[in-house]
């Protein structure tokens, strides 16, 4: 399984190191489409909970803040 999945893409995330243990849980090292490398719990990636390094959440937060300023001012 490990050899088949290395260096492939899963959603917009490039898999660099798949399936290593940290604190007894299976983690992986990934590269986001924005270029950042990050660690993630494999279950979260496979289930779809992890979709990026956090750049998407930061972008959405910025957009929401701009919308709120427009409507609340």
C-alpha cells in the first residue's frame, strides 16, 4: 500500500511520505497546492476533513471578514 500511494495526489494535496506513526497514530507528510508542507492524520485526509494546509480556511476567513465589514458598517 505504501509504495502505491507515495508521490500521488489526493484532492489538491501531494503525498510526500505516507503512513508513519506519531504518538501511536498514522500520519503523513503532505504538500498543499499552495506549496506549504504539513503533517496530517491519515484518517482526516481520507475522510475529506483535511483538504489543505490551512490556506483555504485562512482565505475563507478573510473573505468572510470583508463581507461582514461591508454589511455591518
